[in-house]
């Protein structure tokens, strides 16, 4: 029997109808944001006269690759930035962020994260003094962080006392990472920029923008951020770009990142794009709509779990500034069942049962549901969680709303089958 013919599934569909009715006004708001972002992308394509010859790509050194050069201009316009660097040579979001930080910082400088400890995969980029692995601290770059207050807001007293003459880069992580706090909105980031620049005007403000693109009408570079970075296998790649990343910001900050990616004096002037340009252009074109689909799916997931008595963050009707939906469970078995249920809803590798493992770059065993067409494609439906207390699962992505809905219902069905949750009969 297929899972959507089971008794648990049939009962859950009644709850799903209630969740969708409850979330209908939120869905309309999300669709409006997606529409306006779609127009913004089309305007940028038209401004720079994008044509099919821009999709051809280049080989060797990649000199005079007009497709690559115009794509940079399109990204800069879409994100309201002076410049952008969009390349298939960035292998991940972590690599892109690493290039940005190494580009901006020099030995003796300090990086200060004001949103707490960044995402797990950056811990080894930051490293420890003398670790011998080429980390920031191995190169004599100091690191500091200021934990948010209990309500998730910035601890400005500690930030002000922590900024010193060596502080060169202020780091901000827009998304929650593996934390229960709310992600930071673009308006909040704009306030952070004003406040840190008032303390030390010459600092660079850097934002890890992963999972945030097109979730709001503005991007961090439109509120004063000097440099932001993201991955093309997340939001802006539109589920089509096979690899890559981008940085956008001031011309000097983008140039410094380009020198780190390639070499000083070369920067963004070279780099064969091979056969990637068409997918990067088309992915950007599709991204606003697909991000909207993913966010609607997250809202549905939050509404469903809240109706069934679970705690979610953000709540279904809260403002959204990234793709990530966090759901808190009481014990590890529930968390693992949820992630395995999401995997069971995949079109790719649905037969695979994910288990916790010691994944490179993470400090605790991690379980990941990733039945995606692009390996690690976080705009596609996926879920992951470190196996540690509190037991929080992080669901993100979904190229279609229907797929996210299917994933949520599958996950809840697995929980019910294993008697880890009781699905009460729905009553109006």
C-alpha cells in the first residue's frame, strides 16, 4: 500500500486542509513578494540585453567571456550592489564565504561575528591559532563573536565594547543555522550596519546570505552591507545551476574576493565557464518563483506541526527572511523519523534511509534527507539535523509547493507508523 493510502495519511489530509485554510493570507503575501522579485530579475535581464549568445560559455583562460561579464552585471543590479562575482568555480557556500573573508582580512586584523557562532561548516575556516590547516587564525587573523541575547536580538553593549582598532570585518549570519533563534530580516541587518558603522566607520560589514535570497523584496546590499555571499545550489540557482556561488557588494570588496578566488592581478577577468552559463541565467530567472514555492511549503509545515502540538520556528504566520523551518522534537527518535520521512517523499533516492553520521565540517553526528537532483541542492526539499539536544530538525527548500506538502505529510506518517506521535481525529 502506498503511504498516501494509509489510515494515518488519510487522517492527516484533513489536518492539511485546515492548515492551508489557516495559512491562506500568508500564502498571498508570499506570492506578492515572489511576483515583485520576478519583475526585478526580468528588468535586470532587459537592462543588460541578455541574449542567447551569452549562454555559450568559454574554455581555457576564459578571456572576453561576455556571458560571464553580463551575468555579474545582472546579479549586481538584482541585488542593488555596485558589483558582483558569479562563478561556477565556487564549490559551495562555505567556499564562497571563505574566499570573501580571506579576501577582506589580513594578518593582524580581526573578524567579529555579532550574530553568535556561525554555521558549523565555518568553524574550521575560522580555525585556531597555529592549527596548520590554513585557517583564518592560522594566518594570524583574530576572531571574536558576540552571542545574541535571549530573545535573539543583538547584544549591542558587548558589541560596542568588543569592536577595537583591529576589527576589520563584522560578520552577520542571516539565517538561523543550527540555532532556535529567528533569522535576521533585511531591516534588522540594515540597523546593524548603521550601528556598527557609527562605532567604526571603516569596517567591512559582511553577510552570509545563504537561504535568504528573494525571501524579501530587498537584499542586504540594498541596506548598506559591504559584501554578501551565497551559493547557487541554494536560492539564486533556481534548482538548475549545477554548482557555483556569488558575492555582491562594493566594487573593492568584490575585487578583493576575486583576487582570493583566482590570484592577485587576475581576479574576475578570467575563468572558463564551460557549459554552466545557461543554467545560471535560467536558474536566476526561475529563482523568485521557486523560492516562493519553498517558503509556502515551510509555512504549511509550520502550520501542520503547530496544529498537532509541536513547536516551530518561525511560526506559520511570522515574517520570513530565509527558507529554513525549524521544528522541535522531544527526543532523537522523533527527529530521525521526521528526516527519514522527508527522504521517503523524494523523487530521487526515496528508497534510501538516511542515518546519522559524522559528516565532514560538522561537530556532531548529522542526519540529512537529501533526495535532490543537484547534490546538496538546498532549494530542493531537504531536511537535516545535528543529533544533539535540543532535538531540532531543519527543513528547507522545495521546488514546488506540492512536493513540500507531500514531504510534510510523509514525515508525519512515518512518525505515526512508529508510534512516535498520535494523530488525533480532526474535528472542526
